[in-house]
DNA sequence: GGGCTGACCTACT
DNA sequence: CAGTAGGCCAGCC
C-alpha cells in the first residue's frame, strides 16, 4: 500500500500529485465517518505527512466539494480553535451526518474508518 | 541558505 | 486529562 516512502517530496510536482491522492482519499470517506490526518496521509501514500494534509485542504478548489469536515486530528477532535467559525461549521456538518461529540471529541472507535470496518466485521456474518 | 510557522503525531510527565 | 518536547516537512519570508 505505502509506496516507496522515500521521505520528503523531491519535487513540487510530486507533492502536487500526492495532494490529488489526498483529495481522492477524503472523497472516499463514507458519510457519517471520519478519518484522522495521519490516516489520510498514510492512505495517500506518505505516512509522515499528516501536517501536509491540512495544507492540501486549503489548496482544494471550491468546485471540488470536498467533505473536508470528515477529517479530524488523532484525538478525535476538530483542529480549529473552539470559538472559530470553521470549528462550528465542521462540527455542525458532522452532527448532521450522525457523528456524535462527547465533551468536544468524537469516539474514533465508533466513527473512525477503521472502527467502521471493525463494526462491519464483527456485526455482519461472513 | 537560514529561520519560522503550521487544519499534525507520538511519547512522556 | 492537561501540558510539554521532539519530530515532521512544504511554504513563505
């Protein structure tokens, strides 16, 4: 899954290509579930680029309609200041999809992508 | 080239 | 659970 992992991107076009992967991964997050920055980075092929995922979001064109709100940090919390407009917007969108916040954080066991897989594996008969 | 800044992460106190 | 420290790496002075 993880390709070469040579380390930092050697060229900016490499980075741009990776950004495309990031958008694709984010678009693949099922409604009502979330992924952490680290997981998105890993699925896009660069496990150490968690911080670059946020960068990729800013670069995303409006027309792309990315479900950016389904990406949260590793603590299951929104990575915006709690009083910011972005925080409120992201939280509301997630709640509309059925994601539940408990004391400001999401239970990743339940709403994370891996959690969703586990849930399927354990609850559905093969 | 050097220094600083992040929609981050892990490990440790 | 909160705070800190070190690591990470592209972008912008």
